[in-house]
C-alpha cells in the first residue's frame, strides 16, 4: 500500500484542527482511533486494517492528541464532528469506517445522523461508557492516572498488549517519551469524562448503515457482553464471534470475513472460527455460550447423539451430555429438538 506520510488538517465544526493522513489508493476507509493511538504511534492497527482492506486508509489524531489541536472541548458529538470533518477534507461523499472499542461511539453517532455512513466495522464496541469504565480491569488504570499521569501510559500500553505479554508488537518500539507526550493531561481526563457519558441504547436504533460487530470471546480484557447487546439494537448488524487467547491474533476466517464485508459483501457466512449471526434476541444468549458449547450446539443441530458428539470432539460421552445440559439451561430451552430449532434459526 502506497504511503503518503504528509499530515494534513481538517477543521471541525467548532474550529478545532484535526490532523490526518492517507495511505494507499482506491476506495476509502477511515480508521476511527481508540485512545491513545496517534499518527506517530499507530501500534498494530495499520497491519491489521490493511490486511482486511484493499484501498485508501485514512488515519487521524483525535482532538487533544498527537498533532491535532489540544486543550479543546470534548464530547462524543464533537468526536463525531471530527470524523465527519476528516471525511470532508478527504473528499468523501459516502463514509466507510473501521472503529474499535470506545471509538465505535463516535462512528455510530455519526451514522445515526443520516445515510452518509454506509458501512462500519465495530471491533469489540463499548455500549455503555459508564459501565465499561467501572469494569474491574479499567478502574486500576484510572487510579494510576490519578497518581502518576506519566506512569499511566506505560500501564495502558501493557494493558492493551495483554498483561504479562511483550509490548513490542503493540508499540512498534515507541519510546516512553512518545507515549507520554501524545496528549495533555487535561485533554486525556476530558476524553475519559466524555466516554463516561456515552450510552448507545438510544442512538443505535437510528443507524441504517451496515455494521459488522467483531468480538473475540476469548479475550479476557474485553469479555463483557456489549457486542451482543449492541447487535440487538442495530437494525442492520451482523455479529461475528470467535475465540482466541491472543488478543492481536485473528483466525484467517475472521480476516476473510472482514475483507468480504469491507468489499461490499454483507451476507451471513458461517465460519469455522466461530459464528456469524444477524443481530437479534439470540445474540446475547449465543455470546453466553463457551466456544466448546457452540461446537456442541452445531453438532446437536445436525442431529448428532451425545455419543456421536463425544466421538467427534474426542471427549467422554458424559462430558458431551453435560455440555448439552448446560446449553439447554443457558438458552432456556426444554429439549434437544428446541435446541436444534434455535440453532437453525440463528444460523448455526
């Protein structure tokens, strides 16, 4: 992908200058950055995104961070304004967005304003900012920020990389100085306060864009059910679940499905890596099942007996029976026939 390293500037509705740059040629995709990603420190995102999309990828610094203007007003609506301003500066009529975690908020706020956003990838989105910031995994980070803002960046990078894992794949060798200089302390705190007010329950039903929600259910750092709940609220959402222990490793089938979606294919295609599921009442229940229970449910839906399931999965028949029992309890179903019907209805 051709790299144009020139930094340009868009002007948001309130006059704030937003730094952005484009990489590649062809159809355009905007990456809505989760904090603290900046143009100078994009971490693993370019590799991930550019393996899923053939075209022009637009990156930008969120307000208060990197090369964008600092000491400014912060709110989810302002972030949506910035996203639209970058699209305007890049000459886009229709907008396609790749967002992750908290940045899914501004992507959906912009999409709710009208039909200009046509397609959005939402990676492990946050439905309720207040709920997310109160998670046991997040509260210690904020406590570090209160005590030592400089140390906060080091802890945040380790959190994003995965506790106990090397930060090198995520940082790309970025120095501590780069990490602690990407935002002023007041802008950072204002960003956190802005996301604490974000509640997407009312916004999501207004979105008409095609949305692909991706969620690694094996990632303990973001194991809450926000993705499934959001899939129920969005009118045109597909929920893509898979399970992997490594946060930044994606099965080939998942990469292929995202590529298809960004290329214009929004059909629901079953994956060996997990399940593609249209948004609906079953999404939260499916997310409650373990990866093994989803395997058992698929075999059960194919008419397999407990013995056949056990042989297929190389487990004891009693283990297969226990999985079936747990599935019936979690899905609130009476018997195997209801389970098979439920699985067929939800694309397994």
